[in-house]
C-alpha cells in the first residue's frame, strides 16, 4: 500500500512512541556511555560502535518530558539524522509496525507530555495510543552544527 507507514514502536516513561523505521539503522542493548565535555550538554554520553564514536541523546530529556531512568534494560536507537549518526536513549523497543497513514490524527491530545513541535501525529495501535515523533526536529540546525563541531574535537 502506498499510504502505509513502517514505524518502530518504543516506550519511554510509560508512554508509547513511534519513529520512521527508515532512519533507524539498528537497535542496541544498553552499553557503557562515556561523558564527553567537548560535546553539547544535550548529549548524554558517547558510545563506541564498532570503532566509531556515536553521541547518545536521552529521548525524554530532549523532548522536554523528564529524564529517562538509565538501566541495563534501556535501548539505544542508532539513527542517521541529516548527516550525523547518533543514538537515541529509550526505555524499551517493542516492534516494527505498519500503520495506514489515514489513521494518523494531527489532533494532539492534552495529556501528551512531549512538545507538539516534535510530533507528526498520534494513532491507536492495538489498545495503545502511539505518538509518532519527528526525530529530525529533536535537534535544531544550530544544535546539529554544534554537535558536528564537538565530534570533530573528540
């Protein structure tokens, strides 16, 4: 179907989210992160991914909805945003889902805790309300530039 979306369903702070599967390169189990002072404060830490250093951002902190409780159960979504590979720290990854684009509502409900500028829309999947997140908007172009410059100095 031309209007079917392929999304990755994940959970953070007990709420259900989805991101476009096309930008997710892989999902990692929680690994040791190193804090790097040369990087912007929104970067939680760096991980070594097969010899490459990858910055990791806490989804809940970045979406202005609190902080994640970091544990061995967390997952890191490795994704490419613009020309930067980065990790997004989430609590749990559920599954890849196919969603009919017509089932996505642009009406953002008041109980949604993340900033609406990061949201494409919402939809029901089974009995859960999922929030479809535009991860490319989690970082401004200035923050992406700041991150790129920080990575060059690491």
